[in-house]
């Protein structure tokens, strides 16, 4: 049996921890703390992504720097950034209305939307068994929706939009940056996408959330906590329920479990039949 190297385990743990941490922190700030500025939070997220990806590539040299080869490639990256922005902003907005557990249950349907977009936008077709595994993914969310005591229609729709946009970006990325001269690894793509997203979100937050700067400065002066912090889905569901005590029914739990099972089956059949 092949053993997994410790650096890989460390990276996976860091990925899970950071993703869950961002989700729970955003939920706390937006819902429990009363900091009602999801666009500004997304901009801060993009700012840190820009800084950390620059440090990782230019200073730590985790991966080699890949330069943008043409204006056409840059235009494609800009378009991907806009879709990326839309996805993250919608995800943050949804946390104003629905629990993290429900947010993650909906987010687990990403493979479904990816398969749909890939089917219509590319010539790639999966085996019928792979498509069948998507049924429990969607069915689980439908069951979870029916059993969700904290259901909010707008929050649900905006979270579905975020999930669909995330899948759309994934398929779009494979199409737009498919040629050998335009391929970028994930860290270099983030290095270019995050600053563009930040520049898009800056005027958006100033127009849509006009008093955000003054409010943030006041909070930083009066409450030090505001400056101290700034299976992923399945773990986030459990942690969310434990921390926020959001009510969840047996039907809801059955739905979450079915969705996670469907995602696992989809991943396995995709590897086997692709």
C-alpha cells in the first residue's frame, strides 16, 4: 500500500483549515458580528490572495513564474477574474441568509454544474455511470432544502448562482487557456486573477457599500477582534453546526449525507471511466 508523504498531508490539512476558516470567519462577520459588507470582504480576500501568491511565487519560489504571453491571454484572464469575482461575492452574500452547513451542501453540487457546462460548452462526454452518480448529488440538496429550518429563498438562489459560477469558471478556464502557450498553473493563474478581481471590487464596494471604510476603521479602534482574523464541505457542515448551533433536521442531515456520497461516487467513476 502506497503511503502518502507528510508534505502532501500538510498541504491538504492547510487547505481544509484555511477554506473552512475563511467560511466560518465570513459567516461570523456577516451574520453574528453584523459587518454587512460582503463585497468589501471579498475585496480583502482578493488582496490577501494577491499578496500571498506573489510571496509564494516571487520570493519563496514554490512554483516558477509564468509570464502572460499576449494581450489575448490577458483578456481571457480578465474575463475569468470577473466570473471568479461573481462567484466569491455571491458566496459571501449567501452567508448573510443561510447557515454555512447549507451553503456547503449547495456548494457540493459543483460537479453537477461542471458536468452540465462541460456537456454544452465542449465536446467532452462522460460515461453514463458518471452522470448517474450526479443524481444523489442533486437529490441530496433537494432533500436538505426541504429539511432546512433556516431556509431563505434569496440566500439559496444566490448560493446556487455562486456554485454555478464556480463550475462555469472551471470549464471556461479549460477552454480559454487550453493551448500550450497559454496554460498557467493554479498559483500563477491566481497571481494574475486576484489583483484584477481586487481592482474590479474596489469601485464596486465604494459604490455599493459607501460607509464601509469609516465603519471598518471605527470597528478596528473599538474592537480589536475585527483585526485579528481575516471532505472541506462535509467538515465545514459539522463545524458550522457546532459553532453557530444552527438548527438542522434529520431530513437535512440525510440530504447532506446523500450529496456527499454522490460527490464521492462521481469522483470515483470519473477517475475510472475518463
